[in-house]
C-alpha cells in the first residue's frame, strides 16, 4: 500500500499556503497514492505575531479531514520537520514547504517511485536557470557534504521521501538549516537504500534564499564539521573507510 504523510511547514505564508496544499493534493491524486495526510506545522514570529497563516491553515483543515494543523510559537524548519515525523502515521514521509516553490509535477514524479527504495532524493537537471552565486553556493555545499561523509549524492537540498519507520528511529536529530543533509548521511551510512530522482527547476521571480542568512550559514558550517569528524576522523580511527554507497 502506498501511503504518505506530507509535512507542510509554514512561517508567514498566508499568500502561499493554500496553493501549496492544493498542489500537494493534486500530486497525490495524480500519482494514485492510496492514502495520505497533510500535516501543516506553522509558527508565530519571534514577537508572537503572524500574518494570518494559522487561520488559513485551520480553514483548509475544515475542508479536508486529511489535513491536520499544529500551531507553535517560533520554531525553525528542522524542528518542524521532526515534529511532523513524530506525528506521521503512514508508510512514507516527505516535507513540502509552505512557500509553494516545489512544483506539483516534481512531487508527482517522485511519488511515482514510492516503494522503490528506503529513501527517494532529488536533484535538478537545469540549474543554469539559477543565478550564478546560487549555483556556486549549492555546488560548494554539496561538494563539502560529500567530502565530509564520503558519499556521492548529486544534491542535498531537494525534496526527499523517507520510509517513516526508518526516520522515526533516528535518535541524533539535527534541527539546523542542514538537517536533511545530516539525516541523509546517517541513513545511507547505515545501509538504507536510496534512489536519486531528477527534476526540472521552475523559474521563480524575486525572493532571497534563506540559505544566505547568517544563522543558517553558521549552522551549515557546524554540521559540516560534525559530519567530517564522524565519518572521516572517527571512522578512520576505527579502521573504517567511508566509500561509495550502492544505489
């Protein structure tokens, strides 16, 4: 049975949350997923205010019994992901951001592959549409994570689908901006199977990537040091050499 829990983190997304949920429901229907739930996990600003996102989320839940909403004071993206994992009840789990920048076709195409591996991760095939600085930063991030872990993934920041029971058993839970990179490294190093799914980027107008925020950059650097120590230094000390994983 193909069933999935979709985590939709939302922070000040009054203009986007409805479209994000509608596109997610469309992708689930098109991919003929047997059963699903959509877990909207919102949060307030640090000063306790919001832009109306909680009310919109509640109205969506009233229209569809498969939608559940969880309200919070300010929490970061990684924390929202793990909250969703703990509440997920179906066989697979995926995060679809409330800003609606993941195309519904990309999600649909990934859902077609449910059951083919423990982990489905994705990578863009047309990165040339992104600004040069964004491409360089993305390439550098991927290179450094691969160097730190000994892996050979094409991309770490795309949509990822995991088997729910596999993710739930993770004890070391990174909640920083680089939470998914560390999670992928942990699971693949444990021997779980994975498949990389190509997707086409949609051209977006305006908006500055949150990856360039100072706090996020610091958390990424910290995560890289942790991964390098764990998979290069610590493993080497035990006579283990991390190598290329089987696909």
